[in-house]
């Protein structure tokens, strides 16, 4: 505890780090305040009562609501959040694999990165322009002409004066597109002037915003239950801590491949001749396989919803039960498949081998070039299998939690996309803070940080 207090004091001593943290907190506050501002023409009080009565959005819409910190259900000006930007980034990333123009931009360094960022922004506007009318249409179909009884017994309407004119729709679309672009700007400013990856932090803050309410609801439910309700709640918290530790192992797990560099003598100085390591991550694909699998799982359910066939309706019912056997079995195997797919398109052993060869590096016992690429590909395949199984297991943990009686709102923090995003973003932000401390000869936040700092210093010598 004493070391932690000393580290926090050191963080506050470093002016640049202190300013970055304060800027990050300020932008986060702006985002959370904006998420509470409803669209013009929406009665926030009535909508809140309507959501409480209906249980809020579920399925894919529930996932989107989670990522936006409840802004989606509240019909906020930030209702679409940062997700259109994430969708645009995924599209551009996939095009970088198949389209030669984007492959060329990726090789152009900083200028190419700026062009890709600009294209991503324009694509974000286009995607938001398609999603915003869908959001307004869903809002109309759900609440227009539907009276809502409020807590004081009065009747109200979600739409002010129960009207949703063409002007309202156009104005709302413009506001939603502008809100998404503003959130994207906040994320980029956090990255440039704050600490951590701004886009990831905004998503994490949206997820964490739902945690206090879910935790309190679970605590209240436990107290109301018969027979050791408080003890069960404590067991649930301990189980959650264990799952977080397992997720940290999944995010941080790597296999280090040793690489030697040939000695070169330039003038009176000697370069190379040292051993370094290539860290191959057990989970190189992050949370993308879960996101892809969830998106694919909702496609047949949506299509079946337009059919009147009783057989297909029964099929849809089986796959809308997120705690059910068939949904989680298919979900599990799809995550494994997408983990291999996404790892294959993001990790390029051939390019790694070519870069290593150009810099005079080689893996001990392996010939440079093609043999090195085959060795790296084989090593990546071996560690991807346990990584994919581990990732799929973490993704379906909320279903197990619900089987044990945990509320759905609190169960979502036992695994899946939300938990992995929170763990990954927190670890990445802590590593950036630690790097600032080590650069100024302070101890890091963890003992491993101090070891890394010492080893990097020895390497520099």
C-alpha cells in the first residue's frame, strides 16, 4: 500500500503525465454529460419510464446500448456512440488485405496513415448516415402513439406532443451524425493529448457506466432471496474477480520467440550480436472474433423474423435464448473459427520473416526466409488453438452465470466482449502510465514494470 501511494504521488509530480490524465478525465466527463442529452423532440422522462417498463433493448440492440453507456436506450445525441467508427475501421482493415490501393497506403508510413484515417472518417459519416434513419424508424415503431404511464399516475408520450414529423426525422439524423463525429473527435483528442487509446477508453467508459446499476440490482436481489443471500452475493463477486484474473492471463499471454542479430562492425563500433524476442500473443485477434460471431448470429434471427413459418419461428426462438444450449454451442465454435480467420489476416509470418532477414536477424536453428516464415506460422497455429478455445469459453461465461441465478445485467460482466474490452483497455492505459514513470526513473505501477525497465536499460548498454 505504501508503494502504491508513493507511485500515485510520483504520477502527480510529473507535469506532462498529470496534465494528460486530467485532460482524459475532462473529455470523459464531456462524453458522459452528452450521453444524457436527449434528441430534440424526445421526452427523456417518459422514455426512461418506458424503458424501465419494457426492460430496455435486448439482443444486438442491447449490446449497442451497453457500448454507448445507455445512450442508445435514452435516445441521446450520442445514441450511436463510437460504433460507426469501429465498423468503418474494421472495413478499412479488411480492405487493406484485399485491395492493392490500401496495401500501398499501409506501406507509405505516416502519410499513408493520415490518408487512411481520413478515409475512415468519411466512411464513418456514410455508415452513420445509414444507421441514423434506422434508429429513428425503430424509435417511431416502438414508441409513437403509445401512451406511457408515469410513476405519478399521469400519461405521457415519448415524442413531445406525440408527433414525429419529417422535420424531426431530418433534424435527428443530422444530430446523430454530428454526435458520432464529435465522439470520434473526443476519442482522437484523448489519444493525442490524453493517456491511452481514446476510442477504446470511450467504449470502456460506456461499459463501466452500466456496472454500478447492475451491481446494485444484483445486491438488492440477493438480499431479497431466502437463505444466505449476502453470502451468495460475495461468492459472485469472488467469482467475478477470478474471471477478471483469467481474462488478464488471456490478454497478456505470449510466446516469446528468440531472435539473434548478426554482429556488424561500423568504424570502431560494434552493432548487433544481441538476443531479442518476438512476442506472439496467445490471443492476437483481441475481441474481434466475438464481435464478428455476434453479428453473424443475429443475421439469421433477423431474417427469420420476417417469416411466418412456425418451424423457422421455433428455430429463431432457440437462438434468441442467450443462456440456451444451442445458441452458446454455435457461438462457441464460431468464435474459434473467427479467431483463426482474424489471426490469419492480421499476423503475416512471411512479412515478419522478410523484415527479420533485412535486419540481419534469425531464429536459432531455423534458416532465414521461407523456413522462418513456416516456423512462425506453425508456432502461431499452435498457440492460436488454446487461445481460441480460451476466448470462446470466456465469451460464453455469462450464460453459465445466468444458469446459476445471476441477473442478466450483471452476468454480462462475467465474460464476453465487455469484460475483455475493459481488461484490455485498463492494461494498455496502465502500461502507458508506467512507461512515463520509467522514463523519468520512477518505479512503475507493478514489479514487472520495474523488471522491464531494468532489462531495457541493460539492453541499451
